C-alpha cells in the first residue's frame, strides 16, 4: 500500500452521502480505517452553501467495502446562510 493506483469506486454501508476519502490507515491485522470528507446539501435554502463534515469508516476486505462509522468532526456553529 505504498503506491497510488487508479481511483476506484468503493461501496459503503451506512447513510447515503457523498464521500471523499482523505486519509487511510491499515492496521497490523489488515483492517483498513479511513477518514472522509463530505459536503451535505440543503444546508441553506436556495443556496449551494454547505458545511463540510469529516467522518470515519472501516473495511475488512482491503478497502473494497466500508462500514460508515459516522460523522466525527463538524462545525459547532450553524453556517451563515447570508454569506
């Protein structure tokens, strides 16, 4: 896992959301942990403004499928929809 290859679509178990894996770690037992970036829609009415979140996932099949462990980091304040 020291070389990057072509991007591949992976399957996620969990809530439907767009995800971009930002970082991954393979443990000694070959369990893969990943941290992803997501930009939920509908944050502000009539706007494309969003409030990105960071979530985590785990894979036991080399990264072909992931189980979504949920959001682990999000802004504490509501976005300024007038921005």
